[in-house]
C-alpha cells in the first residue's frame, strides 16, 4: 500500500505542477495581448492625420501647439507603458516562476 500512496502523491504533485504551469502560461498570454494593444496604441498615435505632419515634417514650421499635444499624448502612453512593464516584470522572471513551481511542489 505505501507504494500506491507514493504513486498517488506523485500524480497529485504532477497535476499541481501542470495546473501552475498552465496558469502561468495563461497569465503570459494575457500580458502579451496587453503589449500588443500598447504597440497598436503607439502606431495609432503616430498615424493620426494631425500628427502625421509632425512625423513627416523636416521643416522648421511645425505648429507648436500640435507638437505639445503630441508630446503630451506620448508622455501619457509612456507612463502607462512603464506601469504595465513594472507589473508584468514578475511574470516574465524565470527565477520567480521556478520558485513558484518549487513552492507548489513542496507544499503538497
């Protein structure tokens, strides 16, 4: 009977590890989606007709108010991007992932 208990415990441990790995994978997919949205957000910003002239202009006659508005929008997006990166960093840290899996494995 002890052998059967050992096999069951190993199966439970493997199941717990698989569930944690699946959860981490879903978390990473969600974060990748967020980063894709951020990328689109930047692309949308630089392709706005109002800002297109700023991006393509190499003259010195750029409207200052448009340039300031563009800078403001870029700064807002950068602030949001930095916050998301800080929050997402732990999800992409392999050492933390390994520690989570070890904690799950040895907590059983």
